[in-house]
C-alpha cells in the first residue's frame, strides 16, 4: 500500500468518527426517545467520559515517555572554571 492510500483511509476514518460523534452529541437530544435511531448510539454519559479517559491516558503515556527519556539521557558534564 502506498502512503497516499493509507492517508486517505485515515482521513475517511477520522471524518466518519467525527460525524458520528457530532451527530451523537448535537442531533440525538432533539430526536424523540422512542425513535429507533437512539439504538445506534451508547448512553450520552459515555460521550464525555470516553474522550476524557483517553485524554488522561494519552497524557500519562506522553509524560511517562518524557520522564524516562530525561532520566536515561546523560546530562553533559560541566567543566570547572578555574
């Protein structure tokens, strides 16, 4: 697969996920609860908790990576000025 094909696939996936999430948050509150479209989406509580948990997980991974890199990198030795 070429890089262009992979990029197009990732863009399509991102746009579809964004449209699904936007429809879930902005459109479904205005649709009657007895409509079958509500079966396509999880409970609205997850609309905020899932992204929040993913964000905290991402911050933890990035912070841990940076901490490990800082610990393992050797600080340059300072020369004594005489």
